[in-house]
């Protein structure tokens, strides 16, 4: 079986810091895997290895069966990345940003199709033709989701995507992730939000000092139990 995301004994040593200590993980289509862990636990390092932004010290990351380090350009067609602050061109409108990023991914859409993607992602119609420099953080996240959907990304990597969003925007974001996973996208999300992880995740992992110390299906725990489990590991 080809997993959409896989880590095999994945390690990352920075100069004097072992940030990731032999991660083993498989994620299938339709899964939403939420990674919890304190500041410095190694969550962003894991995401950056899956993105090919950094090279592993040992082991390998795979995306749709391709080793990331050896296929750093090819894997880009399969993935979309949503960091805490989605990087868009501030002088272009949301519509223009979507047109640009989807054309870079090899898709050429009619304006009506682009508008439909933005609408599906929940961007208010009044914002579509406004410069992105005037957008709220939540609006930029929505354009990020529209880009992910328009490029038919098989894998969505998210690094604390809901931090700083208001509860309504955060809720809408969770709903979009759920829809994407139902369509077969694999979602990997680093987050500090235990409640959100329980709500949107199918599995949750707890990382401590570069080690994945526990993985559970979220259906097996309620939010309080998950919080207790997390706190137990952080003691
Ligand atoms: N470029 C780097 N050079 C040296 N050390 C680094 C580098 N990047 C990260 N680290 C260290 O590696 C460890 C893991 O960092 P990482 O950013 O992966 O943690 P994180 O779980 O994402 O934290 P946060 O929740 O604060 O985003 C930390 O100790 C961090 O200081």
C-alpha cells in the first residue's frame, strides 16, 4: 500500500540539537492527523521535512510514495502547505492570487471556476476582488484552502493554521478540512489546540522532545481525556 505521507526513522539534527529522533508514521488518504506538542517539540521540523524545505540527517520522508529529499520538485504537485500566515501576493486580489498559484501548478481555470473555489472556501464575495494586503488572517487562510483545492492537492500540510483565528473562522476552517478529508485528501496538522485536534482529527499524535510518544484515534477519547493524556506526557 502506498501511503500519502510516510516517515521512516526520520531524524533531524541541527548543529547542537537533535530535533527529531527517528519518526515512524504512515498517513492514508482521508486521514486528518493532528500533531500536538509543546514549543520546540519538533512539529515544524517534521512538516519542513515533509515539505522538503530541510534535509533529514537520517531516515526518509515520503509523499505519495516518493522520497521527498530526492523528488523535491515533483512532490510539490501533490501537496499544499498552509502555515500560520499564508504567504500571498499582497498587491494582487484573492482572485488573482488563486489564478496565479493554480496556473503555477499547471491548471488553467475560467474566472467562474476560480470564483467557485473561493466561494467554496468561504471567502466573502465582497473580498474576492480586493487586494490581499487588506485581508484578515482568516481570509488569507481561506485563499490558501482555495489554492489547495484548485490544485487538487493529495496532501495538505498545516502548521498551526488556526492560531489567531476567531472561533467562528476557526470553526469554518475545521469544516473545510473535514470536507477535504472526505474527498480523500490526507491532512497533517501541527497544532497547540487540543479541542480543535479532537474535533477535526481522525488521529492525534503527541510529540515530546523530538519523539512521537503516543498516537490515538480521536474517536477513542473525549476532549478532556485527550487534554489529560497530553498533560501527563508534558509533566
Ligand atoms: N534551524 C535551526 N537551527 C537550530 N535549531 C533549530 C532550528 N530549527 C529548529 N531548531 C530547534 O529544533 C527544536 C524543534 O523545533 P521545531 O520548530 O520543530 O518545534 P515546534 O514543535 O514546531 O515548536 P513550536 O510549537 O514553537 O512551533 C527546537 O529546539 C528548536 O530550537
